[in-house]
C-alpha cells in the first residue's frame, strides 16, 4: 500500500507529517519556496518552486505523478487542484476544501449563509473608505483580516477610528495575496477559543479529538493545551458545526476547526483542512494517535476506530528574535532536566523576529492541572534560546 505523496508546503507541520508517513512506509516529495525547509530534511525527495506559479506547480505534478497531493499551506494556486482531480489525482482532503478554506470569503459565506452556522457578524471592504463604512456599521472594536493569509498575517483589531488607516495598510501589505478585499468582523467578547480537530474518513464515521484550548498573540498561536474546559452542550454544538462544514467540503483527512466560546454561544471562526498548529500539543502523547498520524491514516484510507485521550498536555512556542541569521540553539541541556517534558526544534534554516522555531511540551498522567502544565511548558520555552 505504498503511496507517493506530494507535500505542498514543508514547514514544521509538514515535517511531523513526513515522519508519520515514513513510519508507515510511504514515499514523500516535499515542496516549498526555499531550500532545506523542515519537511525536506526528512522526505525522500524535494522540489523548490513558487507554488503560486501555476505552471511550475503543473510541472511538478506531471513530473512525479503522485498518488496523493497534500497541501500544508494556503499560498498555493489551489484552483489548479480541480484540474488535478479531473486528471485522476487525489487532492487532500479535496479540491473544493482547499479552495474554499484558503479564502475567508468563501468559507465564511458557506458557513454563515449556506449552512446557517453561527458566526460573528461580518462585512467586506475593498478600499479604506469601504472599511470605514464597515467599521461604523459593525461598531468598535472590530477585527480586520485579509481574505487570504495565515498565522495572523495582516490581521488587526481596530479599537478606534485612528486605527483604521494603519489596519488597512497592514491588510494590504502583509496578506498572502497583496492588495485585496478584506473581511471585517464584529469583535466577539469570548471567554475562550478552541480548536476541535475533526477527522473525516473515506469509509467510517467522523471522529473528534478532545478539544484543544489555545492562546494567540499577533494572530498567531503561542500556547495550546488538551483537553480544555467546555460544557457538554457547547461541545456537542461545536461537533455538530464541524461535522456540517467538513461534510459539505468533502474529503478525508484532519481538519482544524476553530470556535469562539461565550457563556452561552458557540461561534464558528475558521477552518483549516490539514493538521493545525495548535494541534502540536498532541505530540505530547495526549491522544492514542497524534494529529499527523490521524491525517495520514485518514487520507490513506486506514480505518480509525476511535480517538482516545491518554493524558493531559500543554505546548508553548519557541520564537526567534534575530533576523536573517543561521539559528544557534542553546538551553537544551537545562530544558532536558525537567521531568514529564519534551521539546521539538524545527530546523528552519533562517531566523526572523517572532518566527516559530520550536515547541515545548509538558504532560502528566497523574492528574496535574492544565494550568500547571501550561506554566511548565512556558518555563521550558523560556529556557531554550534560538538566535
């Protein structure tokens, strides 16, 4: 059952996916825009191309003729995926899923208008003038996001009229697609936010991982923990929404479905049709299969009978502070002295401010509180320096 997998995007999530694939004897070609990307370091083959160039993407697919095309990032000419499916290639989870989720307008309209899933109120704007009108209608504070971006790039919280011009500029210069339309959202005063990792199977029921809590800064994940507190009614509602949206998008694989939780409501936020950064907490052995193993088994059609919580866990990111340097890692000897803890260094070849260079993991089988595990993961991260 050996398959040839073309992995589009070779960051830290892709690296863990390749490791999972290697353990099941699969052949992986890792693709990214720069050499020595993390997943390339453990893959069988590599290709270095700009995946926003559709012709180059076509050439790589034609060269390798993969059994599976597995996107790991958003910055891909995903409209080409429809042609690949017509040619008989399996796109993970599907061409429809990749195209709808890489554009916030498509996925938000699908969820809110077509499927009637509860979301924050939202409007679109194609100019600073339209943004000002949207802000006036939605009220302050509100959130502005490029339609195509990831990891918080180009995202801002507008707290006053003075913030509008700066927020518009950020959205036009830091998003994936450059100058483009933006989505403007009502600010939800949530009590917590969660990721519900959802596994759809080729033949078999949809499964849900224990919910993951997370905290963000600059729109990017800083720490996550599993399980997180959530009432049974809210968990059932989140599962209902996740099942509804993933079923509509079609395909097998793992999905990172994000929600805001208020005291009484569950709001659908965003969705990624691939392993999720907050799901790196599963590397702490919190589940019987981590999220990368689940993704691989689902796309290969290997049945997954159940997902079980094995122990509590927490993760915290290790960030670099310098810009454009070959990473130098220190503090591993100190960090390794902490019990029930671990870490991963991603192997990215160059640093930049706030770039995620590694992750720390804390876990417990002994009933330790999540708050304690979060502190331990954060302490561990503070001991490891990458400059």
